[in-house]
C-alpha cells in the first residue's frame, strides 16, 4: 500500500486508501469477476469473428501455454 501512497504524491494515507477500497467494494457489492485468457479470447472473438478453426487453435494455444 505504501507504493500507492507514493503514487498519489502522499496526498492520501494508507488508511485513506483502505477506506476508499472498502467503499468501492461495498458499492460493487463485492461482485468482482476474474478475467481469464479464455474470457479475453471470447471478447476478442466477438469483435473479430474468428473462424471456428481459428478459435479452436487459439483455445489450444491457451491450454498449451498453461503447461
């Protein structure tokens, strides 16, 4: 957290940042999503309309890269 204080040029304290983080989480109702490589690929596919073969190949590359 001290790095974030430095980024704000010491405008906010660690306690200020923690309070704001709590407010943000409360407003979001702790409803956070985990972004995965597959979800990014699916979002990209919506815009680029990959062929079925290209999409399958991309999924294969994602799986192999995990190993």
